[in-house]
C-alpha cells in the first residue's frame, strides 16, 4: 500500500510538472479534461471552517438600499459569503460605506474596475487605456488609492477584468493593458495602499483561442499580481447562435493549466449557469469539483437575470437553490474556526 501511494504521488507530481511547462499540450477532449482536473487536485490546501467563506456573489439589487438588499440576498444563499463583488466605472470613488458594512459582517470587498464610464462617449471610452498610461487619470487613481489605504482593511481589485475579450472597450489591447496595469499599480504603491490585493481576471479561453495567445500576453508579471482568476459561464442553448449548453468542465478545462503555471492563489471570479432542468447536475458537478480540487480558493456566483441574458440567479429553480444552500451552510470539521470567519446565518 505504501508503494502504491508513493507511485500515485509521483505520477501526480510528474503531471503537474509536465502541464506547468507545456500549456499548449492541452486539447479539448474528455481524456485531457480529466488530466487537467487531476492536475488541479494535486494542489492541497486546508479548507476554511465554513464553506460560506469560500464563495462570493454579485447582484445588481445591491446598487440600491445596500444593507437591506444585502441581507435579502444573504437569505437567498443561506449563509453570509466571504466576499461581495462591487463594480465601479472610471471616476467612481472608493466605496467606503460598502466596504465598511461588509467588514462589519466579516465580508471582503472585491472591486471590479471598469476601464470605461457611462459619462464618456464610445470614442472616449476606446482611448481610456491610452490615457491611463499617459497619466491623464493619475489624480483619480491617487485619490482612490489613498481612500483604500485609509480604510485599513484588505480589499481586492479586479482591474480591467476580461481584458482578453472583445466586449469591453479595454479588451483586445495587450500592450496598452499591461502598461496601464503597471502604471496604476505603481501609483497604489507610492500611495501606500498595501492592503489592496491585485486580481488578474481574464475570461476563459473558448473556441480556437489558447492560453498562450489569448491570456498570457495580458499578464502584467508576477511582481504586479497577487491573485489570478478566471471568468466563465455556461450560457445554455438559447442565448445566441454562438453558445450551447456546456458542462463546467468544458467551460474551464482549457484555461486551468495555464493559470496554475503562474503559481499564484486562484479564483473563479465570475461563474453562472442558466435556469434549466440540467442545471442541478451542472451545479452539483461544479461544487464537487470545487470541494475535491483545491487549486481554486474561492468562486463568485453572478446572481443576475439581466435583460437579454440567461437567468443566472441561484434561486431561479428550487432544486439548484436547495443544493447551493446546503453546500454554503456546510461546516468543514477538520478545519479550525478563526475570529475572522464569515458566520453562517441560522
């Protein structure tokens, strides 16, 4: 038995080394998907005391009456989450009141920085990255960094998320994005905003895209990044002609190996699956993966039903809703509680 255990560990270690060195070897097939998730299971970490500490969510309901609507959304999920996603546009100040209230509940605030603004024209939004590099927005970022510093609480900063897609004006501009990231990061360092953790968060690769060509060129470098993440959705069969129902494994498999090669803590920063008779099994597969493959430390459910998009709300069907609530309320008995954990609701 000892020899078998040793050989298993050796095999997993060799796989980890092989895939870390050769991202491009990954092709889309059931066999290689299995290899990717075996690789992901090699990375071991102690689970927090409660599953609730391991997830966060976004809901546009929080944009009004934050405290009351946050309470209602927490009731939906069945537990106080470890994180809340909060989206900002260029020119928006650091969300002090939001972060303070989250802190009082033991919740970390994750700021998603749009590199655009509704106050700007489409043409003006297209050149925001260039303006950042040229220093036009320096005063804004200095003020933002100073407010974050004075909060004296850890916050997470998803600067220009999904930069490898073409649906945002800052997307598909590799060199400008990297230069803008480094420029703003240096401003935060100069202002002493050491409590801000920088999250590099591309979308998963899809179709003919690859990690090497469609994620790696946007990476600013290890010095400038604290956490790496992926955004990926199953849009179902009815969203548009470009999407069809895909398993969690199908959505993420081609991106995980490359992300692991950075050697950073990993998140799933946005995830969703539409309401559908198949969603219960989809969600079950994902949660089982998340519990048994500890390369990802946290995930964030996109709890929305936006016009023109699938219904991603976790309470859109009873079976999925009940499954998630049971998972979120689970206690990991092998872990020790700590004073900073986000407490479960009763």
